[in-house]
C-alpha cells in the first residue's frame, strides 16, 4: 500500500490527469534518471531534481538548471529524476524514487541530500521528506503544489500555519493527505518535529502564490524568495539563481 493513496478523482490531481499526456502518465520501473556528476572531484551534496506534472527529467537540462549548478562551482552531483505524474497516479513514487534513484546514490557517501521540486515535484519532495524522515537535509521548493483550497482556507481563517489547530498525526490516506502534509509542515516549522531545511520561492502572480505564502510566513525570511512572475520556467530560473548565489543550500554545498 502506498503511503499516499491519493483521491485521484478530485481537485488538482484530476486536472493533471485530464491535462496530461499518455507519455507522462507512464510509470516504468526502474524510474529513469539523468545524472551529472561534479567534474574533477568528490561532491559533498547530492541534489535530486523533481519535475512538475507536465515536465520530464530533460526539462531541467533544457531550461539550464543543471548548468547553473556548474556555473556556481558548487560541490554537488545532480540527478534529474523522471518522476512523472504516472508515479503519483499509480502510487509508486516514493518506492521507485528510493529504490532506483536515492539508494544507489547513497553508496557514494554524500554528506547531504537536497531535493529540488518544481510545482508537483515540490509536493513529491515534501512527501518523500515526510515519509522517509532523516533522509533529506533540505528541500528547495519552487512554486510547489500544496493541495487544494479547503486546508488553505482553514489556515487563513486561523491566522496562519503556526496558529492553525492541526489534526492529530495519522497515516496518509485518500481523504487526509493534504491536511497531514500541512500538519507536518506546521510541526517542522514550529520545531516540534525534526525535518529538513525548507527553502521556498514563487512568483507573486502564480496561481499557487496564496498557498505558498501561507508556508512562507512560517519560514525564516532568508529562506523565502518572492519575485514578480507566474507559474513558469523563467520565474523559477530567477529564483534558482538567487538560491544558488546565497542560501542555506549554497553555503552547505559550496566547495
């Protein structure tokens, strides 16, 4: 049984199914990944890139994300996981990501693991960090999908994430996964539970901006980047530039 048996017929996941193509709904085993190792030295950090619902592993190459890590001279190996919507739909995302991408990489003895998720890939990164505690050092979230409106409305009515009366911790199910992700985010940001460092960036005109802002209000100001922009690669490109220039991530993974 998957730790996140989604209610596929509802909300944004249904939109993803209706708007996706057959190719991106495939979920082959093993999960395919594209790797770019640090030239001429041993990397301190492994960075795993998680694509959004209409993207593939190649999207990170096409939009220059891997090149940016090299231009900054960071001591990282980069792996772009082909974590398409099919893995979410078939409820195999975490198992395949662990078995096919992360477990083999761990043999290289990295000091730190960072996940970078775009849109739905941000949600997948949070799922991994929650369900596999202690594995991820940090998560860079670029305009992450954080669920549909009902949990967000509850948070706004309460005055923010840290003031919200969260439900008790429970295994993820078809009906509670959004509330449980927000509960975990509250516990981590409030310091009640251990968790990864969270870095968040989004565009002010992004459809997810309001929900992203609820998380951003609970994070240290230096870990949040808001820029003019929409839910698109040019906006995320600018956000990544700033995270790679000066952030907890760049300081941890510099040479």
